[in-house]
C-alpha cells in the first residue's frame, strides 16, 4: 500500500463543500483502506492536514470564506492503527490555531476522543 493509495494526492483538497445558510465550510480529508502507524504514514497524514489548514489561510479561501466557520473532517474506511489515533488526538490545538474545528469519522460514523490533549 502506497501513501497515494492511502491519502491520494498530498497536495490536493479531497472534498470542499459549503453550507451557505449556516456559513460553514466543510473540508473532508479521505483516508482509504487501513492506515498503518509507520512514521512515513504519520508524516504523510500530517503533511496532508497541514495543506488543508494552510489553505484556510490562503488569499483565495479568505476572499470567499473569511467570516465562515471551517470544519476539517478526517474520514477513515476502517479504524486506523492506534498510533494514528493517538497522533490525531494531539492535533486539536493545531487546528484551533487556524480557527478550524477538527472532526473524525470511521466507517461513516463520527467519533470523538474521550480525552483531548
């Protein structure tokens, strides 16, 4: 399984949808198949997330959505390695720095971490 198989193009936003009635932007990062906990997989996931977060600060994004709420939803087909879950649990403050709400979905169901770090 390659990084591209798991995350697609690391430099692209997978899905961006807007809800104009509530002024919300939903960005979806799609993770395919089992996501292992190897260091290169962790780095690739963080790199892709960073691309999403940086996009929210871009001139183009800000011109369109400056006063909108932004949600970054990371979705998994199946439960990833525990190391990935532990890593993602530590990403809440990072997303907060960008004023982005971070959400996770496994197998089509939203999940929440019991303890956020």
